[in-house]
C-alpha cells in the first residue's frame, strides 16, 4: 500500500452556492465513512451534488460547513494524497503520454531517473507500452482515460477520485475500461470514489454504492455489494442488487421532477 491509509471521513458536509444573489444548497449534511482500499460508487439524480462532493474531497471546492478528513488529516486544499480523474480527459495536448504521466512527479522535483521509473511503471500498468511518445490527439477515448488514470496514480495518492471517467466512451470500450480499472485497483490497492450515472457500472465496480437524494444532496442509502469479482452482469444476484438501486433512484428522480414542477408554478 506504499504506506498510505486511504481512510476518508465526511461529517455533516454542506455546500451553498450563491447565484444571482440567491443561495442554492447543493449538498446538505452529507456524512460518509470510506475504509482504506474500498471501492465506492456514488449515484444520484442529475444536479444532486455528486461532483460537488468529489470536488470538496479533492480540495477544489470548500465546504460551507462540516468537515472532511483523509488519513486523519483535515482536507483544506488540493494535495498529492488525492488523485482526480475527470470525464473530459483533461490531458495536456502538447505533452506526450509519458510527459502527461510525468507531470506530477516533475512538480515534486524528483530526480529524472526516479521520474522515468515512475512513468515506466504506470505506462506498463495501464497497458500503454509502445504509445508513450504519442500525443493525446492521436489516442482513442479509452486510451486517453488510461493516461488520465496513470497520471493521477503517478503522484501515489491515498485515494483516487473519479468523476464519470467513462461517461463519454462508447458502451463496448466502457465495459473493457471497467474491467481494466478493477485490475489497476486490485494491483495498486488504492481507495476509489467513483461518480457515475450508470447503475450497472456501479454494481459491477463497487464494494458499496452511495445513493444521494435529490438536491440538496445527502446520503439516502448505502448499499453493500457483497458479490465476488469478477462479477457476472447476468447473474440473479447482480440483477437483484441492480433492481434495488434502480428503485431507490427512481424514487429520488420522481422527487426531482415534482420539485421542478413546483418551481415552475
């Protein structure tokens, strides 16, 4: 585990944004504990604050109230102990695959030999050998996201924060990337927080699924997924858990629709 714990605690976390002099409560009294090495997926209706929660853990947004701690240390700003993988790849187009992966270690003023050793390790881990000198524009969506994952891991974070990383990839590649991510997670032993809109993706990947309420988002339900890996998407157990998650989400979706209608009146 490279000496990292990866235990995450959110206690009563709320986030209020001000828009056109109006306060919008995006997240309200969100509390959650994540164990080291756990794979957690977050699901919820659109606009419920899933990404806001992830950004607050990353230190990119500051909670209005409540606290976030990782390995017992309070989260106050971005740090190397948290790696973020975005939906839109967010790679540097002027840097090659290798140079994108080396960006974090370069900022840490490591020796060139150490930086090369780290990039070699993660190029190998995410299956990009022979592509290290290619620029992002020449890569497929799935390969770009592998670079994003490798770049986040190159900083040796305690936790990997993933915001719908496979949302813009076609279905076939998405299934392949889910399997690849599990392989990488089982190899690196990192804690993972993964935001998704896909119920099937969450049941396939997660140790536990956090279902958020309609905005203002808080934890509605925590569903444990006790299925052994690799998981069979067609098994009765898988289908049963997926049906339970869908039922919870549909209730929240109906609430969202009712709120929208009430606002329009």
